[in-house]
C-alpha cells in the first residue's frame, strides 16, 4: 500500500472513530438530561419519596385529589417542588410515581392516557389485604406488576417503592451505611437503571429483582414485602445475586 492509500485509510479510520465518539457523547448527554418527576398520590409514601427526590436536586410535581393540602409541604421544599392536579403532574413529568390506592389504577390509566404515553411509570401501589375487588383479585392471581402494566400499554412500568414503608425510606436517607434495600423490577433495562438511580437519590439501595413477573416476590405475601431491611438481607430473602 502506497503512502497515499495509507493516509486515506487513516483518515477513514479517524472519521469512523469520530462518529462513534459523537454518538456516544449524544447518548451520554441524553442520559444526563435532568429528569422531571411527577407524583400521583402524594400521601405518606408518595410525599416522602417526592420530598427526598427534591432534596437530591430533582424537580418534582406533587399531586393529589386535594392539592391545596400540599401547599405548606411544597413551600418548604423550594422552587423545584410544584403542586397541582394529577393530570398536570403526568403532563409535566418524564417519570411518574403512582402511589394511590390500587383501585385507582384503571381510572388513572383512562383519564391521563395521553399524558402518560411513552413515559416511565413507577408503580408503588398495592391491592388491599382485605375486601378485594375484581382488580385486586386479578392482581393477586396474575401478579400486581403484570396486572398494572396491562392498564398502561403505551408506558414503561417499573415496580418500585411498593414493598417498603415511607418511614424506613426516610430513615435510610439520613444514614451513612446500612441503607434500606428497595426491590425493583421491570421488563425494560433502561427503565430499571433509571429507577435504580432514583432509589439511590432517596438514600436507599436498589435491589434489581428481574422482570415484572419476578416482582411477585415482593408483593404482599412475598418474602420481600415490608421486609424493610438492608440490601444484603433483602438479596438473601429474594435469592438475588448482585
């Protein structure tokens, strides 16, 4: 190969490497974009998780059926905290945490279908232990995560924050070690990674359990439900390796 051809080959190689670099940087920039969080059902659990995410620098939109009741809490959190209706929260957010009674799932999926389309949903809901309706019985039979996902076919579902108490999450935020283990499950790898990042932002340690079917292990009746223990113990309970 003469010097001209060698030079041409080197230029081509540099061009290919440059294109890979640009693509990688673009992907990194996309991943590092600030994520906006919406909370539908900002009660005990939703309000606690949302508050800790604000403290960690995220912009969070809190919503309930009575948003005026949240004014005092939100005013203490500063400019990154917002309040309004569930529809507003769904429209605002990239990621939506649902922490309502489980019976509200069909109504949420119907009322805010346009706002939730293409977004990641963090499902922290649980069917009741007693007085089950047909939806709760279906969730008990087929799995809560799978049943919830059926109602949001145009969104990506992650089952997270459903098996822990709000008080345990809040206590973990202030600890340096022995962090609370929070089980996480989804059929989507990128959504799992993002949810794990948000769990860490609340001062807890994510424990990736698997897909939505695997989430049965930490729904009510499973060994991970309300375990409220550190990540190491939780992995042992759920037979999950790091």
